[in-house]
């Protein structure tokens, strides 16, 4: 294949017989689907039976890159994956940064498809045409970060996707990380790797090059983007504080707990606490950047008396963990000590490999609430008293990852845990859709496009894909700003007129267009975190794509390719048994969320109109109608 | 854990490497490198209009168990063209002309 921007090959690896083969990437497929998540979907439709047992050798792990990976486009770092999930039998998408996508392409491959099952622990080593399975018995049992270190010592320079203990023990709520940074595989990718006895995927820096159709045009476009980024007024502070700089304002007045029935407030001096935590974070932080990222939102955190910690991006709400009475509470310590305790928790859960955001935190609250209510007791928990303390949280993490003791009840997610505990528990599961918790309770924020995405897509959306840029995951922004974002995201003037009225907008229909724009990032291999995606418009993406590949595509054509990606994702999950009925909003959303001095109820984006279940179902109908009408 | 020192961040030692060609030099400070590999991509693209990590004259490698996370080094074929320093987002590469003091 002569197109710029592609390595030109798919690598197929069969773990059962230890064979691999390189197959040219079909140019017609590339012209139609572009790459990344879209080609991942096509491969999954062809290769994975919808009814297959996720832990059977026939389940495929599909890892893809896009035409931006391997170039110096700022933020072109993402690696995309799809597989059949053991958590809910869906086909979840996920993506993460690091340098994996660049190194895979430097070895000559755009896509990697892994099937089969090894008889003993192995890791896959890719080094140009040398593709081999190495014995991994000596690192089986290591956590994800120690495994990365060990493999880095053996094969550096390389990029690594390992699994931790949770993946080895086939926990359905396991995840993993690329290069000790970006989280990938919500929905049990690590467990699927574990079922295949695949401890890690290691790709070395290869000898192949990536050609570009129009180097001069690419240079000019990227220089323009860099000029905007370096002139960004928050960049200087973000270089010091990373993701926390951009998210410190997002911290709500408390933490939702007791099965989403109660808001447990932070201490009254939260403002001062935040300031102290932010200073502790900046002092502890060393910048880690994914490939080509000029903003470095990831963190290496050096704390006295601790091993070096890493995280994908520490948000203020994470740093304030121990101040919250909801989960992981500690009543003692300075801000620096509290910060260190919080980081230790994230390090532990990252190393062991559990999905904190969409599974573990809600699951821990669920069983602690059952204990508080007397529905379970020490005889159910193997003698452990469950409370909301830091020590209990750490104990729950460790036993869940190891599938030991009460952890054997928890390790496959909240629905499984409720079934194992019994009837009284099953009826108490709240704020869960398709087996995973809805992050960011909409009663606190108003109903945002990202909530719609979390209802529709099992395994959760591609980041905040349905959002139309930063305003749409912050409620109540003026319509003029939302329209400006819609223009940036390539919504046509007639569509803007149709979707916006004088005082409102059609959330369900607009979400479809947000998905199409942000889905492109996962097709091209581009980071869609808000602080990098803000510098890109649909026109910019189209110009970059044309400069790299030599295929002149208009913005509308690019958006259509993304729409096709979303359609095939819906098709994958429809074939796996999901229907519109599975999108039902949780009952708890229509009950008050109580705090000591306030009751939060569900409102629309403007925070002016209360929403009923019927309103949410209308949003969903509008979303599907918009997607079907533009096929 | 000892939190009494009031110092959270363990001291990172500056580790510098320098390459000189003619009257130009580039100096790397590994303690500032964030590992984005932009320098490697820029280097190879300048010399060949294509991206090749292995052909780059500068190399960024991630380390294990060291105070700094990355190591930056130059290959012998580096001609100190300065493009890596120009595009390093983190100030880990500085370029200058050789003076009597340098």
C-alpha cells in the first residue's frame, strides 16, 4: 500500500500454536474506514463471533492505530482496542496514550490481532519482523508496573501493555495501562489477556519509517497548531500541575455514596484543602508526556518513604480522597500526608489492575452500604468489618484483585456481586447501566451529552465522545458558546439551525454530532482530552489527514467515516444482544440525592428544567433517530 | 513514612549530555525530559521527509528505578542542526553557539 501515514500491515498472532503472520492492510478498507477504531470494528465484525465466550481462545484482542500515529502531530499518541468483554458480553472500545502506537508502526504494523490461548504464561515480543512468544512464568504474579519495569530492562527501547494480578485472576473489572500511564481496557481487557495466558505485549522501537504525502503542508499545519498551543494562557500552569490544573474546578461539594442515595460533603474548608493539595501535587510531580504531547498531563509522583508512583492524570477529586467521608476516609494528617495516602491508593489499584472509575469505587460503596444496613455481616465478608476508612478500602482492593476471600464475591463487578450475595442485595444496585457505574451523577451536574453516551454504549463511550467540547460537560453554558463549539466540530449551518432553538438545543440529536467529531480522534489516533482536542477543528483534522495520506477528504466526508464507525460499533453490540431497552436510565436518577443542606434532583443541561424518565427516553429516541437519518 | 522533611519531591539530579558540531552545540537535561519523543520525530523528518525513530540522531529512552525517568542521548551522526531543541516542549534541550567559555 502506497498511502502515506500507514505502516501497511496487520499482524495476526495465534497464541495456541505460537504462529504469526503479516497481512497487507487493504487499501480499499483504509479509504473507506481510515483506521483506528473504525478498522478495529470491521476486524471485530469479521473475526469475533457475537456469542463467543469472552474467555475462549476464539475471542480476539484487536489493537489498532491511526494515520496520525507515528507523526509529530501534537497529541497523536493513542492506541485503540476492542474485544469481547467478560463483564457484560459487549464489545467495549477503549484507547490510551504512551508510545505504543508509534512503536508498533515503527515495527511495520498498523493493527495487531491476537487470538488463541497459550498453555503457559507468555509475553508477546514484536521487534520488526521478529515476532515471538517468550516464557513469562518468571513475571506471572508481578503487578503491572513491576512487570513493565522488568520487561523494559530486557527490551528497551520498547512500549508495554502488561496485566496485573486482577487480569491474571480473570477479574471482569480489570484494566491495564500502557507504559505505566494511560488506562486501557475498561470491561476486562486484562482478564481476556489473562485467559490467554498473555502477561504482556511488548513492542520494540522498530526500523520502519512512516511516509507522508505532503511533508511541506504537514509542517505548516503542525506549526500553526503548535503556535496556538504555546500561546494557550493555561499552558504554563498546566506544565506545573498537569491534569489537576485543568480539573480542580470540577470537584463537587461532596461525594455520592450509599448507593447513590446520599451526598457526603467534604469539610467546610474545601477551598483551603484544595489549595494545599494542589501545592503538594505540584511539588511531588514529574511530568510524563505521551508521544508528541506538549502538555504532559500524566504524572510520576515521588513521595518520601514510598516507591515511585505513576498515574494517568491525578484530578483534584482524587487527591481529596481521604478528606471524603464516603470512601477511603482518614481523619488525620497534613495535606501532604493525605495527598500521599490518596496517591498510594491509586498506585495500588493501578498496579493490581482494577477499573476504579466505572467499577471498583461504586462496588466498594455498594458492599459497605449493605454492611451498614445489616444485609451482610462478618460471616459474609470472611470476618472483615466493612467501613468507609482508608484501611478498609485498601483491603478491598487487594482481595478483589486477588479473587481471595470476600474478593471472590467482588471481582466480577457489582451485578455479579449482588447475585452472589443474594436477593436482598440484587434489588439495591443503583446507578448501574450494562454492568458499569455511571460516573459523575447527573443530579449533581445536570444531564449532559456524556451521560447519554454512558447509557447507550456498553463499556462506556470513547472518552467523552458525545460532548461537543468543554462546554458540554460543564452545564449551563450559553447557547452561543455551544454553537461555536458545534461549528468547530463540523456541524453544518443547516444542522445547527435545526438543532438549536432560541433558548435551547436538542441534546439527543447534538450528541450524535459530538460523537462523530470525537470518534474521529479514535480513528486517526489522536488524543481527545479536552486540553489537547480544543486546538483541533474538523477542518484541521481533514487538512492533516490529507497532508499525510494524500487522499483529499472534505470535512463532511471525514465526519461520515466517523459516523460509519459508530454505526458499526452499535451493530457489534446489537449482534451481542444489546437493544434500546438496555439504555434505560437508572431509577435512582429520579429520586432526590440528599445532602445535609440540599436535595439534588435531575435537571436538563441548562439547569432550569426538571427531567423525567420520559424526557431521557425522548433524548435517546432523538439520538437514534438522528443517527439513522444520516446513514 | 517520613513526611517531616516537608519535601515531597525526591531531589532529581540534573544529567546533561552535549553534542557539538562546528560552532553549534545542543545540551540535553534528562531531568526535564517528559518522554514525548517529539525530538526524535522532528530529527528524522528533517533529514528524510519521513518519520523514522531508529534513524533519528537523538534518542530518548525510558529508564527503570532512576531519579530521572528518561535518558536523552545523541548519536555520532548528529550534526547539531538544532531542530530537536527548537521543538522540545519541555526545555530539556537547549541550543547555542560555542563560545570561549562553553
